[in-house]
C-alpha cells in the first residue's frame, strides 16, 4: 500500500477553528472517573456503563474528553471543530484526495456531535472534523462549582511522530501555522508547535517513535491553580501521578504540570502562554542543546517524558504500528549527554532566535 500524500494541490482544506475534544480508551472506567472527575474536577455531561463525557468549565459544546472503556488504553480520536458544515465536506474530500482512509457519519461518532468525518491521516493519527454540536451550559459563572484547581479549557494535543518536517508539511497544508520549533546546528527538527486558534498551539509534533499521543492539555486561569492540583494530589496520597513539574516552559512560556491517569495517558495542565493571532507572528526557534527550552528554570526532564506515550487507533479500533525515528532524538541530547547541553552560552539569543513566519 502506498503512503498517503502530504498535500492535495488544487483542493481547499477544511477551515479548522480549534482542537475540540479527544476520545481516549481506558481499561477501568471507575478509576478513570475518579481521576478526571473527583480529582481534576472535570464536569460530567453524560455517562453510561461504557462511556463518560467530560467538559471543562468554560466549554459550551457537549464535551472536551470522552472516556470509553476498552481492552487496550489508546487514543481513538483527536477532534477538531471546523468553521461551517461545508467544511466537513471539504475535510472528507481533502483526505480522500490524500489517499487516506475516511469514514463519515451524519449522526456523529459520539454523543453531542453531529455530522462528522474521521480519518487516518498521513501520519497515522485518528483525526475527526465536525461542526454540528449540542450546546450545554457554560459553567464559567458557576463559582459554586469551581475548585482551586479549576480546568477551564482544552488547550492542545501533542503528537509523537518519527519525521517532524514531514508532519509539518502536512499540517501547514491544512492551514496550521508554526509558532515555535526545536532544531540543532545541522537543521534536524526535534519538535514543532502549530496553531489555528490564537494561542501557541492546537497541536504539536514531538520527534520520536510513532504515531503515538504524547499528551492532551487543559488550561487553568493562573499558575496557582496548578499548585493547588499538586497540593490536592499530595493530600490524597496520589503524588505518584505527577510525572514532571510544576515548572515553566521555555517553549510557549507557559507554566505546566504533567500527570498520568490510571492507564498512563499523559495530561498536561497548562497556563499563561501568549497571543499568536497576527499574520506576521514570528516563529521562535530553540537550540536543542539549550537546557531552558523544555524547562525555563533548567530542571532536568525525566526520561519517561521522552519515551512514554499512548498508542493511537485506526478506524477499526486497532492500535497503529509504531515506527522508530531514524533521526537523532531529543532524549539523546538531554539525558546523560554531558557536555552537549548548556544553560549559559553567551547572550540569550544563542538559545533561541526569532525567524520569519513559515
């Protein structure tokens, strides 16, 4: 079978508004409910014996996260809302022209979502595109329901793929814009961040063995909300769920925390990145040897953050084969590579530089 094309010249891609929801397969629904609802405070929109639909406090569409019980923990869909109903048609036509497998359901694949198309994209990820939704109460004004660690928005996905430049060619072709990337002196691209909404990213590409899902991220209003989540996990004797952080990223400038759900799906809690909506928003390029790219304070990154990620499913529900990255990995630079990284190296401009918009 030939590999799908990366672009479809002459065809208009769908007009993507934002990342909207993820569907995760979990192996123990009760344990996952405790983690996402009782600990993290996401709101249940609907649940039954096999599925839980969750949303953040500022969301008005039906859900941002679907948890579905199954035999193998994996990501079943990364879903993007498009601007008009006609953009669902454009998505279907575009991905068919790429040679990708597509499936269309007028009634949607999950509750609360109408006409939608799911695809196995050129990188092997399960993408969904939809417009029609069921509206629900936006809870932004329900301060009686808000906790100190309130999660207010779904912010982004992060995808692991062996060939980041190839992935960028495809994502730029469907309208994403690059905000930041990580490179070395030989031009090897280790990671990149791309957006449709006016923040740093709706998704990111991390170079590694893939296709796999690195994480999904929810935003809080302030960094003290993230500290409150850490305190709560400690009080519940669940601090082993904390994989990395809290800290401040160099890339994106955001405050972060990475935690693992009962199946090992990685969730980032994220806040205070920056506006990217201008048409000439400059790309920030970081040196892969700069210790502050991943953590502004220079803290070491735990090896599991580079190696572990969730499987992704094809449209039949089977885990996608994982292809090894044949280029240098960021972990090789970062972990146990004495002399290959720096914190101070001349002026700060040597660590990252501004370039023209890609």
